[in-house]
């Protein structure tokens, strides 16, 4: 299975160094949504109206998907 990496940008950059194996790009996109949701639940104080971006990279380091949300309290 291919490995994908999930980087978060929320004013700071968090680079995923371990990644996760996913069956395909569609599965990686679902994982990106789940991870970003968990990230927001873990740090509710981050709901500051900023833009959150998760970039999904493949094993070659290429961005293959981007998820962008705006969190407002």
C-alpha cells in the first residue's frame, strides 16, 4: 500500500514525518478529514477564525490533495 503524509498548517507548520499507509488517494483524503477533525477537537482554543490547511503528500513528497477549512468560534 502507498504511504501518505499529512501536514497541518494553522499559523504554524506541523510536518508529518511518519505518514500512514492508505489503500489509495481516496482513502488518504478521508484520513485527512478525520485527522483535521481530531486536531480541532484536541485544541478547541485554536478556533480563532484562522485558516487551517492539511496537505496530503505521497512518498515522493508531492502534494496530492489539500483540505482547507476556516474555523470560527
